[in-house]
C-alpha cells in the first residue's frame, strides 16, 4: 500500500502532501503521454457547456450528446428559448439523457435564474468571482458540487478542480485516498498540490475522465493495459 501518516493531506488521506503531489504529477504525465491533449469539455458555447453539465448527471456522455443534438435541432440552445419552451416539450427533447422530467426542471431553474438575476445574460453570471458564482449555482435546485464546479471550470474558465467518480476511483486504486472520501476534501487535495490554473485543471480532469472510461473501469478494469500504470504513478518521483 502506498503512503504514510506523515504530514497528512487531510483526515482521510493516506499520504503526505509532497507524496500526493509527486504521485499526481506522475499520473498526469503518464496519462498525457498516452492520450495527448484532450480539449475537454465538449461544447460549442458556454451555455451548451452549462446544459451538458446538468444533463450528464447520472448518465453517460453519449446520451448527453444525443440530447444536445436534439436541442440544437429544435433551436432550444439559448437561455431565452429554453426558458420559453414548454416543460413537456423540453423534457421530450432531452429524453436520451435519462431522468428527463427532473432535468428539464433543472434546466428551467437555471435559465430562470440567469434571466431574473442577470438580465438573461449568461456572460454576466459567468463573469462573477468564482466563489460567488459557485455559491449561486449551488443555491439552485438540482445543482450539486460536481455540476457547479464543471460550470465554473469549463464554462467560466475559473480554476477549480472538478471531482467525479473517476477521480475517486483512480486515486483510491493508487492508494492515495479512500474512495468514499468527502468531495470537498478530495478537491482540497488537488488545490493544495497544484496552483490555481484553469487550463491545467481542465486538462488534468480530462485525462482522468478518459483514463477512467477506457481503462480504470469500475467493473473489469484493464489494469494490464493501463498507460498510467497506477501503482507506478503512485510511486513516481520523476
């Protein structure tokens, strides 16, 4: 098992901050060498990125892409168009994303907030200081930390590290943290290991997503083919 109890990163961590930084750098280098730059998050506009962040809750990204294609075809990918659309009409358009009635209400709530609090201008919302932006998003029904942080990082371009199931799984299998670690605690680990840098956070999270999807699967992980070789990454000193 990797790690020690010296200068713990957090109460549930298994290593020191220096060890965690070294291990995460090793993970990033190995993943990047395999995948190259990934240009994540997919989306043609900041609003589309926001919509995708909400729709991707509890579903695969391929299902989100189908829903966004329908929204684009129906000319619903603007704040005002989505706000004016009938709820049942919007729900049918995003049916492929699953939980479509709930997600339609979440999208309506988001668009209503932009309209009422920011004159319908998404750019005004995204221009807020990151802490205030995150707080506003978290105050909206149906938006949790991962969704809020995805909007802050990918739509607003502000440096905050997004934590998801892939991140938890990969770091747990590296022996760095337990998989049930608190969201804020795991996020704090990345923030303490690396200076605020939105493009780097963006790219690192993308590498984690692709590594998790293609190799570090929840069931039947492809450990023998893993380009990051998680145990080697955990002990990396280069």
